[in-house]
């Protein structure tokens, strides 16, 4: 092993991994940090990685690609895991793997390393994706092989001059990108306990929401959301704007016990204001324009698609084939949906489309027998 590419988040584990991997394998360490809308200062991580001994530190902005090639197809497929989780974390992993594999080839690295620890799901997704793209690369999971306790990690960090994050960090396990935020651990394991209000950062408590509802009219063209309240926006900006509006009205809090890949059920809390609004709207518009049988087929495929994404099977023939099917449905998904956001509630109050299959009101009134 002479050159290892490390997925670098800037956290304690991946910071420790830089000197640890270098010492353990005698290899050059090159880091890669991918910006997927984590909402953290990513640019500073370049300096930090170099200061910790990385020979090169790549920082990539993959937000556009994330939106266009991962979020949009998933939205159009209507894929929401177990009807609740919009898959933000699960969707990010294949893209991270793609960036890693690409840079590994460019840099001539023979291994890629990642900081996954207890969250088995993420490791499965990252490794399955990397293997699907390039089976020749060795995969190393340092945070699993070093067997250090938190205290031992802190001691290791001190001897290598690694800045240690504040104590407040580490209570919860949090993963954020522009499609949503996941919060686990820190006491949330007990599925009976109500989450503390301060875990939420994207959504306001219904108690503090405005007294007046917000109306959002979302226009779609061929399955792509293109306008909010008449303002045309690229999808990335639209997602960011919806996160702010829906979050301010408390929309997008999701508290679930989900079936993890390891076969256990685990409690997880999500905040996904934009994803909730967009899925609600897209689903409603599609329902308006497609026949009943197609609705049923689409419904089944949505569930399969969500399971595939959750299971790390993004780079698969099955996913690509469902994408082709979904794409064939989208040209009709043109029109608008009107939503009312109010104290945590996201309610559909109107929908229209030139392809609507509903009987026009005038025709029904003219011939009441026909209804
Ligand atoms: N359970 C979710 C998933 O498997 C989120 C995982 C990341 N969560 C976290 N708190 N770090 O996709």
C-alpha cells in the first residue's frame, strides 16, 4: 500500500485517521472532502488535512451533481424509505464513493479509506458503491481496526497535535446534507423518549411558528420542480429556499423506528423540510395525471427503489431500469401544486395540470348521471 485516499469530514475520527494510516501503512495519505451541502465550512478542511500530514487535500463541490443525478431521480421515483425517510444520508454515499474512486484513479491510489464506525448502513453503502465502480481498490476502515476508546482517541490526538472538537460534539450522531439531516444516539436510542427540542436546527417548533400559514405554489415541468410562487429557480436553489420556508413553519420533522440493514430496528430522527414538501407535491401531481393501474405500478416501484437506495445498491441494473421507467412517466407530470404550510403541517390545497385525468367540473355539472 503506497498511497491511500481518505474520505475526510474534518471530524475527530477522520482527523486521527490521517497520521494513523500514515504510520500504520507507511503510505502517503491524500484526503477528499465532498461538499453535499453539509452547511459547514468545507474550504478550511483543506488546510487542516495538510497540517495533519496529508500530502494533498481535495475539496469538491458536488452539490449540483447531487441534486441532478441523485435527488431528482429519487424524487421522481417517489422513493421514501418505509414511507417516512427521504434518504438524504443514503443518497449521499454512492456519490461520495464515485468521487473517491475517480480521484483514487487520478492519483494512482491503491486503497480508499473511510471513517465509518458504528453506523453499519453507511459503511455498507460506501463500500458496495466503491466496489461496484472499481473492485480493484482495497477498502480500509481505520475507525474499526484501531479499536481505540474515546479517551484513547483523545490521547492519540493530543500526541499528534490534532485539534479536538468541543465536548458538546459527540453526544448525538448527526449527518447533514442538502436533502436533510439525520440525528441518532445521545439518548434517542430509547424510542419511548421524546427528542429534546434543541436537536432540531432546520425546523422550528410548531409552538414558535408564525400564526399565519404560508402558501407555496410549486410548478413542475416534466417531473422537474421549476418554480416556487412564480419565481423560476434552479433545483439546488429551490431546495435551499424550501428548506427555509418549510422549516420556518415546522414542516419536515420525522421521528421513526426504521429497519436497518443489519436486521435491527433503530430509532432515528430526521429533519427534511424541502424533501417533505417536494415529495408531497410531486406525488400529488403525478397522481393527477396518470391512470390508476400505472399509479399502482409506480407505487410498488417507489418502495423497491427506496429499499435499493437504502441498501447501497445505487450502482445497479435494477435502479437504472426503474429510472428509465420513471423517466417515461415524467413528461405528463407538468402543472402545479399548491401547499399550505402551517405549524408543522404540509397540506395540499390545490393541484392542476393540462394533463389532468379528472373529469372537468363543467362536464360533470352538465350530466350529473355520469358521475
Ligand atoms: N439511518 C439513516 C440511514 O441509514 C441515517 C444514517 C446516518 N445517521 C446519523 N445519525 N449519522 O440512512
